[in-house]
C-alpha cells in the first residue's frame, strides 16, 4: 500500500476514493487485511511516540539505520527465512518512523497542532476554541480541533454529540466534520449529533447552516428550528419545526425524548448513567415513548416511569439493567 494512503487511512483523513482503494486492496488478499491490522496496532502506539523526547527517537532511528547497515553486510550468510524476518521488521520500523515524521510535521508547526478531547460516559464537557467558539460535548463524544485556526476555514471533527456556539467570521467559515454529515457555518448556534451506528442529526438554534452528506449527494440550508436527519440508507430528511430547547436539554443534564424508540432511549441512558442495558424481548425495542426528565433524576426513577407507561418490567444489578 502507498505510504501516503496508509497515513491518510490511519488518521481518518481518507477521501471516498481512498476508502474504495483500501477496500479493494483488502478484498484482493487476506494477507493485505492482516498486514493492515498489524499497522493499526502499531498506530495505537502513536501517543507514546508523540510524548517521547525528540532526541530519544532520533537516536533510536539512527541505531535502526546502523543495524540495517550491519545486516546488509552479513545478509549473504543468512538463510532466506531470516532475511524475510529482517524485511518484515524493517517494514514495521519504517512505518513507525513514517508515523513519527507525521507527528513531527504537526508538532514542529504549532499552528497545525491538533488536540483531542474524549468525554467518558456519565459526563459532559465545555470548552472554548482559539477563535472564541464555545462547545459543549455530550457523553461518549470525541472532538478533534487545532490549537490555532489557520487558513481559509476553521475545521473540527466530531464523533458523538455537541452543541456549538460559533464565533462569527464571514471570511473564514467554521466546518464540523461528522461520520456522515458536514456542517458549514459563519457564526451560529446548533446541535450536531453524530454517534456511530446511529442516525445523524443537525438542529439549528440560531443563524443559518449548510448541511452536506459525506458523499456530496445531499445538501441543505437550515433556518432556525429546522432539523436534518440522515442515514446513508435513508438519505436526508428535513423536519421544519423542532423544539430546539428539548434537543439541547442534555447540555444542562436533562433528558428529553420525543417519540423515541426504547432502544434509542436505552442508548442515551447508557451514555448518561454509564450503565449497560439489555432488552431481553427484542419486540420491546420498537416501543415508542415521549418523556422529559430533570437533571436530578435517577436511573431507577426513569425505569419506574417507563414501567408504568408500558407493559414492561426491569431489574437492576450494579451497572447491569435488564428489561423484559
């Protein structure tokens, strides 16, 4: 695989064409898939590389080059198996050195340095970006953003849910990249929900936003109170009237569900209370509820209400909840 494509894949900056190329490469040979899996494991060590002393890494890399030189002098005395082993480990070390160079390209230019915020279950976090934009991140969310914005756009990447209050700058648009949708604004307030394996949602509170699907096939301009729902299978759906105060109620610790299925509600409860919920009877997953809870509510109080509303029961043991 091309080294640049490998780095784009590991850093989640692939284009649609890149992803197709990787998929085809993996499908062509199982060995390719195994090799890529090994590279992803190596990539997981990137934080150790990022926080290592630069001189220490340079010394290790020089030792690596010296060992390669010595091995080349003695390669004629090695059998083919050992040669293949050396080639394999050299390839792995080469990828590590490429990854190291990649991080130093970022770190040597402070303007392009990126930060990552990860919010665990049961919490939400508020932060202010370098341009003054305020962000509230929901539980089990990740936000990647630059230490300083530069260039012709202010770009961040979201996996999870966040409420943005974007500082206005008509010359430099603010772009939020999600799993399936990208949101482009100049200055506004909106809620963006982009959890894996869930429907993507963009709800506008103030101003205007441009919402575009990751495959560039769908695009909408939203006005306040409008909401976009999107899945790759179902496409983009516009809801003209949405109670934004309920959509963003999570920012104050409250919970609000409007015609939500039980499985969707349970996914939200798992994030907020850091519990695991099992629905024994799968027919119950499609049961629909509308309810609102204050930030002082307990998980037991929520299930008491759900039990009274529908023909369901539950049991709680430590952090495990079973619905039947």
